[in-house]
């Protein structure tokens, strides 16, 4: 059960591809969703129209709004507006989905009983739809945290009252669910330690890779340069500025040559950073940076396939791992991760031997690691005789089996 396709981003090719893979035997319930932000935007539009000011807002604008950074310095009026919007969009902007989803779920479950109710967050709204259905139909509820909620270090701060309410809701839904799934070992441990969740009530189910995404006859590498690629959006703290600073230092010192290096940034960039803009305008960096805001998923995989080293930028987080990491390792390429060395990203890369994790602020070490990979490439020793990564545990087929076993166990209790 989910929202109607009309609310999807027009360029969200990844989700549309996934939809095409759903078997016909699966019932997909699509419902309406009332977006508070859109409603307020339409009211604002009417006011501005009277003043003869053009203003337009769409469903796509609403869905994109979560990646936009709010101004750091706001007027009292703007703070009040933000507080009202936050309150009306609590616990998230999909709160207007609850009545439609709940009613649709009730009608469906009256006709086709199920054994388990499974809710995925975020958005967190889905957890509470699942909870209502659990109460009405007396079925076990499994909630799956794809990201941390209260423990997220990237979560925008809100008014203190809303923070307390968010904490209450997280504790409530965790306590009243029958089983928790965490996206990382670190997140599972956070639930155990912070919310006193019994260890037997939580398990880890990571993101993974799909063999079908790599079942193409990709062309061999088309260039003869040391190629580094990052796929996915840059936003908030996910900023490549320090990585580019390290690259520029190597270029200025002549430790790497501009005609021997290519950097691919494949994905949108929603960062307002004057320092980053200066780096993109640097004459030497301009020669080696290739940027595309969006490409089809198959083409993104091909960029990764033709690369020598893959880049992850995930600073300031300790409990989450970006899904792209699992696609990266499926290609058996070394990874440079700009992340916390003792966080979830650093722990899994170190444990599995997938590459190097460096604190994003350590520009000198970023440069050293990058230079070492470059020298290995030039000498022809990069990946030579390298042992293949053991990644079967992250194959989505095996992850699906693990999820199925959890459902079966709960349904038999």
C-alpha cells in the first residue's frame, strides 16, 4: 500500500523501474494523500495572485522540498511560519496519507486477511497506519527503519515541543510493534541501548544489490585515465568540497596529472556553498570533473563499471549506510568513503575489506589515500591479484529470504 503515482517525482526513474518489476500476483493499493504544505502553498498562491505576483507549486515541488536547505538566519515571521508548517506536517509531510491509507487498508483486509503487517519508514507516517491496522485486525506489526529517526544527525532541528513529541512517537511505536528491523548493526544496537528494546525483538536487514542491475554487457573502460565516480545526490552535509580540495592539492603539486584523472559526479547537487563553487570554477579541476544531474540507472551503473575507484561521501553519521555502497561493492571496486571511521560506514568497510574510510575533515589523509590509488593505477597494480569481496550476504535474494523467515516466525507465534 502506497501513495498514487501522480505524487511521484517525474524524473524518479528508479522507482518507476521497481514498479515494473512487481509481479501481477501482488496487490498494490494506491491511495490519495493530502499534503499540508501544498495546501498552504495554494492559499499563498491565491493571496499572491490578488497582488498580481506569479507563484506556482506542484506535487513534485512538495516531494523535492525535503532536500532543500532552509536559510540559516530567519526572521521571527519566518520562524513562526516554519513552526506552523512543522506542526501541521507532523510527524512528516505524509501525515495527510493516514486517513486514506487506513481506510484503504481496512477495506482490503476485510476481504483478504493477512498474517503480518509490515511498515517501512521513513516516512514515519506508515508506521502509524500499520499500528492502527494491527489493533483492528490483531496481526503482528513489523516496522522497518531504513534510516534512524530521532538518532539521525542529519535531521533538521525543530521546536522543542515537536522534538519531544517526535521522541515520544518513536518510543511509542517501537514499544507497541511486535518486531523491529534495523538497516545497520549500529542502528539495532542504538535501539537496544537507548530505547531498551530486547535483543530478541530486533534484527538487522541491510540494503543490498540486485544481480539483475548488473546483467548487462557493459563496454570495457573507454578512457585511459584514473577514474573516480560518485553516484547519487549531494545535499546538506553530503558535500564533495573537501574531496576536491584534496584533489586540487595533488594537482597543484604535480602528484597527479590532469590528463590522467577523471572525476564523475552523477547526480543532482543541492548545496549552496561558495567554496564549492570556487572549486568547480578552478581551471585545473574543470578539466577533470564530469557532472550530470541525472542519468538512467543503467547508465549510472555503467559509469561505475568503467571506474577505478568509487566515492562515498557520508560525514557526520554513525548509524546509517547509503544504499549506493552495496551497488559499489557488487562491482568489486575499491571504495574511498569520507565518513566517520567508527560509524556504520567505516565499520562495514573495515570489516569487509572494501576500501578506505577517512574522516571528511582530514584533507591531508584524503589526498594520501587518493594518491596511493593513483600510483597503483599508473603502475598497473590497482586491483591486481586482489581477493574478491564476499558479498552474497548483501544479495537482495538472500535478504528477501531473511525477511520471509522473520514473517514466518511471527505468524506462527
